């Protein structure tokens, strides 16, 4: 059996699902106003003063502080099933479907959140490795329940999920430096650049 690993945002999609989810959840006006408030933290992240996961947690707190767990997850599932298909990158999605039809084991490996990727992955009948949010006492804590599934953490999570030596060939698809370690373990590496699929 072959293994096919796909990053999600920017690889299978033309837009970032996190931003699209925020806009879906709160509307465009609140979305852009909140981004203005977040801009000092974005700068701190760009300057590597705070880490990627911490910047994301701050952003989630600004949007969804203390939201009810059921409300949040219901909204995320609706977004997953109604909106994600609209932002798919068709050439990569066709490659994704081809792997499924070939009987390969297909896994989405993403820094985006399980809450809004899970329903889509179940619809497509593929596995998901992603970042998970923390809920306590039926409320959203604005913290992560797992490490941010980005960079080396993608590789760590893959190795925890399966034994890569079990597969005849490994295919990996990514679009950024956050996919580097995942691409390195593949026999066939593909980078999505300017909308095109390029073997590297």
C-alpha cells in the first residue's frame, strides 16, 4: 500500500481555512476589526518574539473567548460541510481523489483545527492529523489541546500515528516551510507553488 500525506491550507485550498472560518463565524466587519487589534501580536510573531502557537491562541481568544463548546463545534461542523468545498484547489484536489481511488492511505496533516476539518475529512473518507482546541467545563479555553501541527510537529504526529516503513511508496504534498519535514520523508515530494503542482 502507498501513503499519501496532504497539507490542507494552501495545498488543497486556495485560501486559509482559519481566516475563512473566522469570517464565517463572526462576519467580515468584526473579522477585520479584530485583525487590527491583533496586529501588534502579529508583529511580535513575525519578529519571532512570540511563537506561532501563542499568536494563534491570542487570536482565538479575541474571537471566541469563553464561547460555549456545543455552539462552537456546531458552527465549525456547518462551516466544514458548507464552505470548505468552495475553496478547494481543483488540481490538487483531483490528485487527492486519485490517491483515494487508487486505494492509497490518505491523511490530511494540518496546522488548522480538527473542529472544522473533521467533518470534511469524514465526508471524503480520509484520516486527519491536526491541531486540536481545548475545551473545559463545556467552554472554549482559547488554548490548544495539542501542539500546533506545524513543521517538525507534523512529522512527530505522523510517526506517532503510523509506521512509515509499512508503505511501498510515500507521497507528500505541501506549500510552505511548515511542510518541510513532512516532505522530507516522502519518496515523491510535491510543492504547490503559484497554483501549480511541482515535483521537487
